[in-house]
């Protein structure tokens, strides 16, 4: 049984005027409208919606509320929670539902409404996915956690904060061309290098913004996919893994084991290696996270992620693999639960040639999404292709 | 008299008592450092004494968190209902000074010559912040750690109690042995390690548990330590010493206040550079 993505849509990320119901309806509506053939939501067998339920406004039964407002009444639905990787795992669950033979048409999506809270409540919710008992009581927020990784990385390898600045500048450039991005503005190297210090050595320009947003994709089994489109995007590999929640329990903090394990599984299933990825949407919640991801996903060697960034190898159509053509979490935004399937939306459009020519990855045949929960406790990686597996 | 510096405090040790004093002075009086109180001084004094002799049990006065003191030092609190006297007592003075004394010892306080002047406005603001944080209704908007969850791990947090398992020493301990029946014994780790990484969070970016005090402190610093006994851990640094970090810097872990919530002070181990 092969699985294809036949529709995908999202809201613009950022400070969204709509609430949960409105944002989800917009994303689902765009996903359904993107299906080339006729699509009646009543044929959906299952739905998986990723969300941390940030703010707690509908903490329980979130998914039932959302489907009620998106013409999906009565279907089997649940919320999937794995911190920032919630919808990466929602997508994997949807893929598994079809692979198991229990469903033919499945929706995976994600949502987060983050900007309608007071700063104090926002800080509460931004902290709930870290290791609260040890890291949090040691004063660490996620910027602090990734700052520890960055400083250690600089110490172990030939790298410096300048390499992180290159990531920031690149992703702002890519995001400036993406109409769905939260921050559609380029930033100079000098400005990014001199940003307000959030958690030494990470500045404001190393950190993703706090975004509202929703994303939704429609998956179909191979025997029904043709009904919806002649140009499906095939899921060629799916891998997921977990690791210790707290940094101090891991053998190293300059590598995310969950990423390595998840990507190795996804590559093996797809029968490819990293060199065959044309486009990668990676989880750059902080710039150091992209540096580590380029290594852990195999785009560069161990300790060479800084050099990869410095040489501009991830820039649009300049290197072998374009990294974060959407602008990534850094510029496109990071509405926690929506991010994973939001990455799939970008890949779906890129592989079908449906983005503006100015930001189209040339000759894109194979793509990857990489969605990380917290500081690496969970990770889902998916490989997509224009060709059926 | 020249004092010994021990865990960031001044210590004057005698045969039958040890005096522990804050190094900070305001208007001629000893005052507590930014994350210190009588309990933190008492724990430091007891750990100093435990280098030389064992203490079977101790009596502590009101105002000292006996439960935390006991978990941090391993010393049993004396049963107040018992007919016999405790072999050791904790005595408090009006200033930031604590004495650990054998019961009935003739204690004579000495004047120590280390005095670090603190800014009056800073000290007042910090005391006010702690007072606000300590109100029973104050619940941090940070990631909530309930009292039960805190207490479940308090022994490991306060004394660095690890776990010996087949693979080696683990800290904080895990519950895996409960499930798979694997051998597990307690292992008290040395309170020393070396810096593997560090960060200083801006006051605005600090977790909201620390939101009342972080602006006064100019942010908060956290180190990632390789403990000398093997495990690694992340620790806040002490609030009353200017952080200067470098890779492989040797640090010790000392008992200090972390934050307060619901009228209850949560203590923990914080890192400070080992004195030359």
C-alpha cells in the first residue's frame, strides 16, 4: 500500500486575527480546495490534528471541536501531542492509518494560537514541553537549552556565532519570498549578528517568532489517489524516534540522536540517501538547530554544519540541497502544533511547481520534512517524491 | 579573624561548634546573599562538620527548613518528643549567622574580617521580591512543578543522590528498576564537576519562576556540568557571585534557594567556581 498527499493548505503564519476554529477552517478549506478533483470532506475516514493546545482554551477534545467547524462532523478524530513535533507525528499517524489498510482518505493537520495570551501565560506555555523538573528549575527555557548546545558546538568544532547568523540571513531571505511566512523581511548579516541577546550566545535573530497558524494535508491510499489528482506527492519514507527528554541524560548535546534515528529509518524506507534530497524543510526553532540538523540528516559531515551554513550551501538553488525554502521556523514562523504539517504543505507545493518562480527549487524531485519536539526528545522525518515508490 | 571560605560562606570551625556567616554586610550588619537564608547557611555548616565527624541527629529551631536540611545532609532530625537531648543543635543569631554546636557547647562568636558591602537599594528590592514570591497565593506562571513532584525528587536534588545500575552511575535516578527488576542502589555523588557549556538568559527571557528576581540580578546563568562521578547535569549558578565561565572550569555545587511558590521555598544545588 502506498500513500500520497493529494491536497495541502495552510493559513498565513503570524499574528492571526482568527481564533482556533476560524484558523483551522481556513487551513482545511485551502487543503480541500487544493485537491485537483472533486473532494467531499464526508469521505474522510480519520483525522489527526497536532497541537499543544497552547493557552489551554480547548485543552481536551480539541480535535472534535475543530472538525465540527470544518465540515468533518462525525469522523474519527483525535489530537496528537508531541510538543513542537505534534503535527509531524499527526502526519505519521495518518500515513500509518492508510498503510494499515484501515483507512483510505485521512487528514493530518496542526494548529496553534499563541498570540492571544498575556506575556506571563505565554511564558508558561512555552515552557511546558521542556524537562520541567530539572532543566526548568535550573533556569532553562528553550532558548537557554539551545544556547547550551550552541556554545558546546562552537567549542567542539570549527564554528562560531557567525555561522548561525548565516542561517538567519538565509532563512529571512527565503521567508521574504513566501506569502505565508510570518516574517517576510530580509535581514542583513550585521543586524542579525548584533541582535538583542536572549540567551547568550543566541540573539533575537537566532530565535523563531511566536506564531499563530494552522496547516492541513489530505492523504490518500494509492488505489483512490487517482480520483483526486494526476500529480500526487508520494510519501516515500517515514521515520520517527525519541530520545531522553533532558539534555543531561544524552551522551552528547551537539547532535540530536532522535533526528539521526528517524532520518535513517526514513531514508532506508525510501531507498535513498541524503544526497538525493533536493529540498529539505528542517526544524530550525533556533539557528543552531538547523546547523545540527544539516549534520544529523546527512547533508554535511559531523562538525561541518557550521561550514555548510557559512558556504551558503542551503540557499535556494545554490547548493545541492535547498534548506528551508519556506523561510523555516525562523522566518516562516513556528505555530508549534502546525509546524510539521506546514512543512508538508511547502513540500507539496514545491514538488508540484506551485510556488512563485522566484522561490521554486529547480528540478525538485525528492524532498524531506524534519519536525522536532522540544530540544530533541521526539522527531519525525518524512521523505516525499514526485514518483511513486 | 581570618575566615575559611566554604561553599561561598565564611566558616569559623572549633572542636565543638562551627560558625557559618554570610560574607555580605549592610550598614555594619551581616545580611544574606541573594539566594541564601538560615537554612542554606546551616546546611553548609553541617556539610563542613561532616568532613570530620558523623552527626547522628540534630535539633533545628523554627525558621529553618528541617526537612530540606535533612535531605541535603543525610542527618536525621531529632525527635522533639524524645526524652533525650539532641547531640547537636542549630543555633541562629539576629544577623546572617548560624552556629552548629554540640549540645551544651560553650559558643563564643568571633568577628570575621571578610566583609563584602552590598548595595542598600539592591538588598531592599531583593528582599521585597522574595517576600512577594513567598506569599501563599503566589503561583509562578512557569512550568508548574507541584510540591509532590518536587518532593519525589528532592533527595536527589538536594544531596546529589544518584543510582548505581549495571551501566554505571545515573543521576537523577530512574524508576526503570521498578519495572524490570534490575539492581539499583543509591550512590551519593561528589558535588564537583567541570563546565561543558553555559548560558546567561536575559531577565526578559528568564523562566517566569524567576521573573521577580531576574531583573534585579541582571538575568540568570545556567551551567551544563560534567560531574566528577560521571553523570551530567544543568544547574543555576549562585546569585551572589559574578559569573565568569570557561570550558572545563571546576565548579562545586552548593545548597541555595531556587524559587518560592505557594508559600514554599524550593531549594536546590547551584554551581559556583571552586575557590583557589
